[in-house]
C-alpha cells in the first residue's frame, strides 16, 4: 500500500519544500523532499539547528517523500509513513522505506539507520529532521 502511494504520488497534492536538490546520506546523490500540501507549514517550522523549539506532531497516515536523484536522473524514493500508535513507539511510530524506481522495496519497516539519523529530532519534531530556512523553497 505505501509503495503504491509513493509510486503514484501526485505532485499536485504535495509541495517540494527544498529550494534546490539537497545532498543526502541516502543511497542517492541528491534528494527533493515532498510534503503533503496541508503540512508544509508544519514541516517548514522544524529547525534542524534547534529541535527543542519544534512543536510538531504529524497525524497517522502522513506520508513524507524524498525523491532520489543519481547523476541528475530520478533514482527511487525514501518514504516516511506515520503508522498507527504502537507500531514503533520508540521512534514516533514511523515506518521508513527505500523504494527503487521499479517499485522494489530495498529496505523497509523499523530501519535502524533511519532511526539513528532521525533520533536527534525526537518527539518535539516528531522524528522529522526538517531543513534549514535558507534551503527551503518559498
């Protein structure tokens, strides 16, 4: 179900929140971050330099998408999907997945490398890292 949503995500229902492609620790050269239109302000309010100031909580069913690029061409996605309470309480009940361009799931579920990278954001930012205001699209 999540893979199908990622593969068919409609850019009309999402907003790219970064101004330019971002370098990343993911299996890609760069990424664009796509957030549901209704959640853009919440996402942009997360300051990765000061997670203690964040006061954000994303609803069950929220899907955040990082579109991967290699040498400038699309190269899959990473997705964060907010699961039901109790799915992964230690990491905000988020499901993480890396999905290849053909829809193959490379890694998914409670992924330690994702949790390790997102843990600094913690509960105040609902495990969402955000991006600096200087790198945000207007």
